[in-house]
C-alpha cells in the first residue's frame, strides 16, 4: 500500500476513536465506531493475500451487524425516552442488546470465536492494532453504561477469563495465543467495570503496554509460531532473556507489572464482599498463566530443531533495539512497587 494512503487510513483510525471517546451522544459515538471500522478494513486487506482478504471479510461481517444493532437500539431508546445521551439508557432491552453488540465488537466471550481467526490472518503489526487500539472505543461506551446490567457484565467478564485461558492452552500460533490473551484481559476489565471504572482504565493501559512489547518482539524476530521462539537466542540474545519475564508478566505472575491490575481487582472485589467472584477470577487466571509459562519455557529453555543440511547462523547483522521497545519492556516488568500509588488514584 502507498505510504500516503496508509497514513490517511491511520489518521482516520485515530480520528474515529477520538470521536467516540469525546462523544456523549449516541449518533456521534456510532459515527466514530463506523469511521474506525472503515479505516481498519483497507489496512487489514493491504497485503493482497488470501488470508488477509479472508480476515478483512470476517471482520466486516462481524462489525457490520454489531454497528447496525447499536444504531437501532439507540434509535429505539430515543423513541421511548426522547434522549440521545449515552448515559440516559433507561430501557432494558436496547441496553442489553447494545452491551452484547459492544462485546461482539471487542471479541468478548461467549461471542469471541471470530477474534483468533481474524488475528491469525493478519501481519503482526495489524494484529497489534486490532488487539489494542480497536478495544478503546467500544470500551469507552461501556464505561458510560456501567451503571446498568451488572449481571450481564459480570457473566461476560468471568466467561471471558475462563474461555480465554482455556482456549489458549492447545494453540501453537503466537497470534492466536495473544488473541486468547486479549479475551482474558478484557474479561478482567469487564468484570470490575461497574464497581471501579478507573481500575478498568488502568488495567487497559497496563494491558496495552505489555501487549505492545510482546507484539513488537514477535515482529522483529518473525516468530509466528511457538517453534520459532527458541531462535530468539540466536537473533537477539538480550530480547531472548527478557521475553520469558514479559510473558510471565502478561500472565499476571508476581512480582511483575502484570500482577498489579489483577491484585487491585481482586482486592476491590474482596472489599465489596464478592469473594466467590474474586476466587473464580483468580482460578480462571491460572489457565492463561499456564500457557504463558509454557511459552516462557519454550523461548528460554529449549533449543530450536536444527536441520543437518542447513546450519543455523549464530552471528546475524546487529539490529539495535528501539528505544520505545526498551522502555515498554522495562515498564511491563518493573511497575509493581508503584501499586500503592496507583491504588490511591482508584
């Protein structure tokens, strides 16, 4: 794709998200979501490969009915109440349908099956955008609706934690594993959203930080499957030593940064007396921790299979690590001491 054309679509992608973020009106929020969807479609299909075209088609077939349902429910609510404001949703059926449509847009369980398949057909950088930036606009609308339908949010949250962890256990493709990781993290955010919206935003920031680091590492080493992770030690030895810690941070293992939002969420649920929900979330998080532990073992403690006919080159041209990657990796592993400071703002 022409760089100028790509920059135009990227600007439209940014604009759509910011329009939705700054909107309190259903019509403007819907317009922002549609701009976002239309801008990402050419970016997904720009590789001119069958898998990319298939991913773009699947993404469109999911996003179009979800957006149509949101607009229909907003019109129905305006018909019944005379209000177009997002926080004035007082009718039960349109509100429930909008929450389901937003969950479909983000790939939340139990309507999540499209997300791993779409991510598998994308290049790593586009998959990063789909896993992080595309979650912001729908989640911002959910935050404005958080005072209603507590049971629906809790059920979708706990299902996403369980299904995201369970689905990633038998995967060998890194993009599918990170797709299920995305489902799990969004489940944690959705579960605490109605009780502490600030904690949801904080969890999203930490998730984006860790996911950005992981995707960039995979992109630099073209590690599309688990079998290529052992080659990190020959390509980039420094990154190879940091990748297991980053993976364990994504899994939420203390004393790494990824443990901080889960700690705060479980603490908040315990303060509210929801001990059963906190226990279910903590036990569900063990599934995702298991497959992150498996990835850490593969990347750091195994050697890549070597073909006798072709020797693996040990010394490759030196590619300096970008400063943004260095900073994101450090923050993804060493922010846990700031937990009391973060908790004071919740």
